[in-house]
């Protein structure tokens, strides 16, 4: 921070002071020029995503830490150069060769209470597949060494034509006032460049540049729900009582080990085997004597 | 131990028309990036460098520097550059000639089309392990997104989204269209 920027006479409780409406949600921001935030070298925003709302993919010039205050859904990040490891089995249609299915980088579930860490410059998207709105609080560490621009966070959207949530503060400050026409990082290139670089036709290029997209803002509604390749969520394994039960079981097992040391070797082995084969459930079978020695691998 | 380390640190590393580029396409060009991994003293400086050459009418796909600013100096020939900011404004859209310098800020998207037989440049990067991410082509940010995310985010139908994800098989350097293909020397 600049000279005596952290010299506070008093601290203030801050509320968001700007809201950007979207088709399926809102993005509220706190002014990063507030003394408290500027001294801490951070910026803050709150994103509310309605049911079936998709936050379009974007990257930012500083690391982000996102806390899920409410709701649940799925999110994805794209790490340059990493493989698309989530892939659908090839389906061959009648009489034709295998139809190219989809493949993409990892997609994960999130729920209330989660922290999601998004490194600088890494595209991130999220989708609300729950019944209640998702509320996510994002802290952007603008003075992090990874940020080589200034302290105003910039959101580089890959698609759509939404306005920048934080640049308003810079415009207001600079008195430029004019409302920047929203866009995305691809909408500034010539059509010919994009047709050649993406090997697609003019119509698709117009969509990429957000020209035919009258849906407002960075959060759009996915009618009929979003289908991506992702393992189903496991039911929550651990209630408190289950945890206590397991702790008692571990104690019992420890006692048995002390009383009959040679038995537990197998038993332990058997239990390990059990755990391995019944990944989630813990199955105990009465101990049987093995007549042949089991080879350990 | 200073003699074996700091005092005898390697201080020179050639990246000119290197015989072993990191990316190479006989019809489009090549480039090599020098980082602190192969030239340790750069870790001390926090800098890196890249040397590239792109053949006539070939394209460097739209990309951005993930964690560095890039200061690009033209060694030979000329090329058409476009640089786009977070609001989709083309903050640079023009020809860059020999001896000129262009600064591409971190995260700004850039694309290059060579106008010379052998457009050569050196780019200085303000991070000793610089990363770039491509916005088009194989393994690009868009091709790594789920198909439905691409369809809904870009307002495309599934088939158009599949084309957007998969049509360009090249990773960084795209050869000129058949019509403009340069005579192979």
C-alpha cells in the first residue's frame, strides 16, 4: 500500500455498493478503493446464482478465494496444457462410426461451507444444480505477486457481452464516465482472425463475439438443466454418530490386537481386504482360521 | 560453496534459431521459451524469454499470458497483431515492423498473423516460469470446457459447440489456408 494508507482513524463496516444484474443472478461488489480494502490489498464481490444458473467462464488477473455461503452445484477450472480427462464412452450410431462424444477437464461438486481456490489467469465457471440460490463470496487478492497489472480486478470473460464489475470504480474515479460496451476477450478480434484460428463459419464467430446474445450479464439460465460428465455425489458417509461408532470400533480393534497379536495379522488383513472391497461400508466378518498362509503382496 | 554455485553460475543461453524448439510446424513456424527451469539464473531475476518465427500467412492462435507481462521486440519482418482487453476492446490492431516493441499486458488476449516469409521476434516475460493459455485450437481453454457449458455460454447449438471445440487440430501455430500456402523452399 502507498504511504500511510493503513493509518485509520476509524474502521467502517462496508456494504456492497454496486450491483450488476444478470439473466439468472446478480454480482455485487464492494468498492476496492475503500481505505480498508485498499490497505488489505484485496477486492470483494458477492455472486448470487439462481436455480439452473451458469456463471460464464472467466479468468482474473489475481488469485481468488471463493466461500460458498449457501447452495450447491458444480464448477470447473481449465488448466492450460492439462488433458481432458473426463470423457464419455464412444457411442456408435446405427450403421455409422462411433459418434464423437464429449471430453473435458475435471468438473467438481461444491456445497455450502466450501472454499474454492482459483489461481490467477485460470478460467473458472460454476453452475447451480440445487433447489436454492447459490451465494458465493469472492475475495480477490489484488496485491498478490501473481498480479502484474494494477489493483483493479479485471474479469476476462471467454463469452457473452457483460459489463466489467470493477471497472466502474476506475471510470467513476477517472471521470471518464462513459459506459464501456461489454464484451469478452474474443469479441475484439477480427472475424477473419477467428474464422481462421477456430476453423468455424461466420455465424459461429458472431455468436462467439456475443453479437447474437441478448441474454444479460455473466450469469445465464440453462433451460432444462446442464448435462456434464461428472461422478454422482457420494451420500454423506459421516454423521457424528457414525464417527463415534468408528472410533469405538478402532479402540476395540486396538484392544484385540494387544490380546491376540498373531490373530490380528490375518484379521487386520481380512479387514483391510473387506474395507478395500466394500469401499464405503465397513463390513466385519467373524474371524476364521486360515489353513494356508496367505501370501502378502 | 560459493565457487561451485553463484560464482560459476551459467550466465549465457542461446535461444536464437534454436535447433530444438518447443513447438514446431514445418508450414507455420516454431518457438522456444527459456525459463528458470532450463536457465536457473532467471529464477533470480524473475524473468524469462521466448524466441519465435512465424512463416508467411501463418497464425499464432489467440492466447494470453497467464502470469506475466510480455514485451515483444520484432527481430525481422512484420506481422499483424491484435490485442484485446477484458471488455472486448481491441487495444492494439495493426502491423508491427522490424525494430518495434509491443507490450502485451498480463491476461490480455493476443493473436499474430505473419506478413513476411520469416517473421521473427523475441519476447521478454516478467515471470521466470511464464505460462500461456490458448483460446483456440487443440487443448485450448474452450476445447477443455464441457460441451454444454460451451453451448450455453456461447449461445450455440450442440453441433456448433462441437465444431468450436474440435475443428482446429493445431495447438499454437496454424499453417496458412491451402490457397495461401507458401511454396515450400
